[in-house]
C-alpha cells in the first residue's frame, strides 16, 4: 500500500516537473531570455526561486520514500544553478525511486518517521508522514514551480502540470 501510494505518484510528477523545466528552458532560448532570469524567478521577494522549488520538490520525493523503505535519505547537495543541473537532479530522484520495491516499504505505514521542517522536527506514523506531510509538500513546491513559470510568461497549462488534461488551443 505505501509503495503504491508514494513511488508511482512521485515518479509521475517528477516526470511532469522535468517536462515543465524543459518548457522553461525552451522558452528562455526562444525568447532570448537569460536562463538565470527564469531559474531565479520568484512569485514574491520572500519566496524561493523556480530552481529551488524544483530542487526541493525532487528532494521531497527522496525525503518521503527513502524513510518509508527503511533507507537513509540520499545526500542532495546544494541548489541547482542551471537547467541541466535541474534535469540531472530530477533524474537522480526518479532513478532512486525506480529502484524501490513494495517489499521494502512493507509495514512502513505504522513506523514512526521523522524529518526536519525548518526549525522544527515532524514525527509521524508512516501513513500520516506520506499523506499529510510529504505529498502535500511535494505538490506545494511543484505548484510553486509551475506558478512561477506561468507568471514569467512560459506557456504552460494544466496538461503540462498533470499530463492528463487535454485542451484545444494551448494552456
């Protein structure tokens, strides 16, 4: 149950995250915009920029799934400074998830899991950790990345966010 509720969800949306990052890079190239302008774009001055939102979303997939599988969270390093680095980061997270099995997560719904959240520590049973903490945080950062790009003029739509929707005429 925990594998089915985590790995396929994170994997699918890491793919969508990679897709929107590729669209942003193509937009910068097509419009003659310095890529750093998009990578460092923010919704508000006190919010993290696009590149950090992508990095943190990718990291949340690891911060959720590694503990559920009884593994240490892989080292993540600093924030990405290029579109290539973002794609590499998302790819590494996807590859890690692809190596996880349902057997590794067996019984994790009841195991107490902890994570550092800013200045606090959250400790929850695995099921609550995934459903009430990790998935919402992953989707928050994915949503912020999407919103930053929309605000910056990148032609994205709901279909780019989830890969399910189809609309005539673009975003």
